[in-house]
C-alpha cells in the first residue's frame, strides 16, 4: 500500500506540511517498506489560484491509497474524492510518524474539506 503525504522536506523525518496544495513536496511512501519517492510541488507554491486542484490531479495520477495532510480545501478534496482517494486531515508530526499513525489506525478519513479555498 502506498500513501501520499504532504511534506515540508524531502525525507521521512520532515514535518508534515499543513497545506495540501502549497506543500513543497509530496512523499509517496510504501507503508510496508517505508521506501519513498519525493514528488516536488514547486509549480504550485506561488500559484495565484488552482494550486490545490493541480496538486490533487498530480497526486491522483500516482494512485496512492490515501492522502495524509494537515488541511485540504474544497477543490482539492473533490478532485481526490473523484479519484477514489481517501483524505486524512489534521495530520501532524513527521512524515514517518504520520505513516505509522495511519498504519496503526490512529487517523480517520474526512468526509469533507476542512478549510476554504485560497488558504495560503
């Protein structure tokens, strides 16, 4: 199983980034081996609008089993939901801790976005 985690850095010890669409990168983590791939999100860091939906489309193409993030806006959430990808919000700590909490069943998926659009 693999999960996409918003990250402020490029390794498992980096903090989970609170912003889905404007996270500096996504780590695609294999939950069994903890091997990961870094997916840069540079194109959306300074986007005037549409960062969330563009990031969600890019992540959806990678077909993760879940997305772990601090917050997710409505357009990104709808894009991920349409792709059948559950979203887990209010995730904190390091990427490693987030994945461990996910594996332990300590995180709960959300049924709705938890922030408005254009949150910087």
